């Protein structure tokens, strides 16, 4: 079946596992050809690309550390050569770890800022020329509930994701009207092999954690919306209300 996104090309950074994988699967199911960016997860990325091809879509796994400008530029040259277009960029690659503020090192701070924030800037900047030409240009930045609520044990993470939220708003102004830019801010997303986050479940009004399909659905909404830009959608079971 051709699907809603037939003929469109999407890049998902950090797309080999977890939330990224769910986004790739959703976009492919809706008809898009997909580029799966990965850093170290080659086996998972190649297996996912194979699954996408079984749906009748084109798929390519491309290695790149998206916090490094030269690697980002090389990735986009490959995309332009292989697909000649790009319609959707999902900036999903990121990292998450706890560290007490007093013990947070400069190296940890720099690493999380580069991975979570600088990478999204670099990819958006590199993607913009292709997205403008497509006529369907969309950027969806994956931020976090941590960019909205302060979590003291995750100070660097929260600051990086708050930066993603402001980057989204700035890009929505800078790249309009050709490119729409929005952000999905996940709450706690869990997978079958993980123990339930009981504290989150207790505090969230919907009394559950999220699934990768919840985030993928929100991304798809932004991909297909024509009159929404600069918005942050918290997909968190209402946790941001409490």
C-alpha cells in the first residue's frame, strides 16, 4: 500500500533502537522511504533497514556521530546522492544520565550538550536546503519532559532539552514558511524489558508510562500537519500537569 507519506523521504537520527526505531517503523508504515542514522548500533540499524525494505520502501542505514560537523556533512551528501531529496528530519539522537550537580564534570556537561543540542542544530542546518526544495519540509525535534520540568539530578540533561525547545521555536521562525519545525517532548517511555517506573505511574494523571508508539504517533501528527509550527507537544500522560 502506498500510504500517506508515499514518495517522501525521512531521516531519523539515532533511529536504530528504542524511540527512534518506533518512529522509523511508523514513518515506513505510512509510506515513507527512510534513512536510519546510527553511531554504534550498526547491527540493529541494518536489521531495521531490512525490515523497512520488506514493506516495499527504500531504506538506508548511515553511520554518523551527529555531534560532529564533518560526519553530518558526509551523511547529507550521501542522502542527496542516494535519494536526491529529503522531506522529513526527525532529530531523535540523544543521551540521558543522572549526576548530582556537585559531581557533574565539565566533560559530562559538554558531552550531553553536544549530543542532545548541538547535533540537532548541525542536522537542521545541513538539512535545510534539501527540505526547502521538497515542498513538504518538516523538522521534528525530540526534546523531553526534562526540558519543561526541573530534575536536579539531571541538570545537564534538562538544560540540553530546554535548549532543544528554544531551538525549535527559533527554527520555526527562521525557516518559515518553507519548513515547519516542531518538537515532541516525551515523558517516561518504557520498553518490555524494563521495570515499571512506579513513581511516574503514580504521579501521572493517566497512571502509566508511555510507549514508543505514543511518540511515533505524535511525530506523524507533526509530519502531516500543514498549519502547525513552533509547537512543543508533551507526550507524557499528563505528568507535566502535576
